[in-house]
C-alpha cells in the first residue's frame, strides 16, 4: 500500500510541473536549443507518462477483483431439441481478460488490414470481419484445440483464434515470405493446424467440412468439425447434400451459418424464402444464437460439441451477427443499408463493448486495466504491420514450391512449354 501511495504521489507531483520556458536553465536531459525554443521538458513529460502507467499497474495489482461472475444470457431458439444451452453462465476473470484481448486483436488487425489495403500494400480480394469477433473467439472458446474448423473467405479472425500470429496473417495479406502460406494464399487461403481455410468458392467448404467430420469418425477420434458458411451461401445446393450425408452417417459435424444479414449487398429477406437458417437442416436439430454475445456463442458451441461427441450426429447453429465493413474492400457497405443502421448496432450490440461492460460492472476488471490491454494490442498490431511491409516477397523461382507436402522435387511447366519451375515440398 505504501508503494501504491508513493507512486500516485509521484504522478500527481509530476503532473503539476509546468513546461520549461526560455528563461529556465537547460537541464542535463534538455539541450540549450530545446530550452531556447520554449519546448517542454520532454524527459519529465515521458517520465511522468511512465509513472502514470506504473501507478495504474500498482492500483490494478492492489485492487481486489472478483475471480468470477455469473451472467444471464439470451435463450437460444431451438429446432428438434428438447432442451438447449444454459441461460446462465460463469465467466472467470482470467477467461474474460483473454477473450477481451483476443477480440480487440482481431478488431485492430482488421482495421490495420483496411488501412494497408487503402494504401495499396494489400491487393486482391480482402473480406474483413470486424463486428463479428464474438463468433470466432466464442467458437474457439467452446471447442478443443484438437477439434477442426473450416470456413469461407472471411477468415482472418478464425486464422488468429486457431493459433497463428498477427504477424503471419498480415504478412500473408501483403504477400510476403513470412506469411502463413508463404505469401501465396492471400486473404482467402490461410491455414493452420486443424484449420482448413479460408475457401474462395461460395459454399464449397461445407462438403469438405462433412468430409473432415467423416475422417474424425472413421479414425475413432473424439473430435468434431466446425463447418462455417454465410447466409449468402445458405441457399447453395451442395450444403443440403452435405446435410443429408452427415445425417445418414451421423457425422460429428457442427454446421454453422454466420448470418450477418447481408449476402454481399442483398439482405436475407430478399434472398431467402425462409430466414430461419437454424431450421434449414430439417431433419438435423438446430439452434439460433446471439452471435454478438461471446458468452452466448461459447455456451451454444459447448452444447453443440457435446451433442456431436455423444454420437447423435450433426447439429446446426445460426449465429446472428453483423459486419461493420462492406462485403469486400470494393463495397463501401452503405448503398444497401444506412449509416444509422450500422451505428445503432455499434452502440447497442458491439461484442467488445458488451464484454467490457460486463467485466467492469461486475468487478472482473477495471477500465484502466482494459485500456492497458488496448495499448499492448495496438503495439502488437503496429509491429506486425511493420514486419508485413518490410519482409521480402517470395522469389519467382519458388512459384512451383509446396504443391505437394512430401514429394521428391519435380519440374512444373510455366505459362508456356519453355518455362520450367522446380517444385520442392
């Protein structure tokens, strides 16, 4: 306590210091030039900032936070289920801080990608998921690292939650060697352990996800596959074929529709005769989940995973969520919806804001502590962006590399028969 009071006292005394004027003698840390130019004493100023942060940490460390808190969550709508996920859940302080940091990292990473795209450092297709952070973080919180996940092209958040670093993701977006796919995949084709992309063909990942679930069952592993698609892909015929086979073979597959209300620029009401996507499996049970609440997503995912692991077969989840950006970087996102609509979602349902308010109001964290996390996340993103712009691009001679994972080197024909590239696994 003495240390805390001393630190606070130093901060207050430092804040009371006035800038050094021209008639004030220069201190060792301040050159005569800076003094003559009427520049504040930068040493004292930066020292005061450090003291402020230190005092903040001391105050946080000395405060008695709750270890956990119980929250009510929205009841899920059910299809062909007697009971659903619980309507209350416990959030520990440790988990809450972890979820907050992860969601902030995804949000800041996507905003940085937006900036790099507008600077023409990122090129090609780029689909951002800011606003949908509770989906990727909540789903990961409800499964095991050994479980599997496959999604569509809005994949940056899932790539991060599956274990890859921001540095690898941004470097992949800029097409650099340090990217998670060596700079060859770009925005839509990122992969990690037990994460199968990032797929560019609308709906095509759904049969693949059913195949991954088949492998889990065939190999006798207690694992499930999360197979994600959007409301825009929900009318694809191949999805219903995958439903049928998964149900026939009782595959441990969780089909997940991320309903962000717009397929490109078309609202769900204009695209679908039935917008109850959680009922689309017909003979497959379903849940409709508040996709803006990370705790609701976590509990629904745990429920769905337990259902699949019990041998009952597939289950369907609809996550009601919202994207703040347009469909892709060529879409301003305001020609088919109003700015007021976007702002209303931001002000009432933002997933990061909802978690922050819960934690602060229930003594799981302080505003100062969460601000410190914000600062750390911003620094991580900036460092990753520096790497992603400075790292070299892969050389042309490596164009044919990594076609196969384990294969002797062989030649690959280029644009014509006289151009040859060597392929190395």
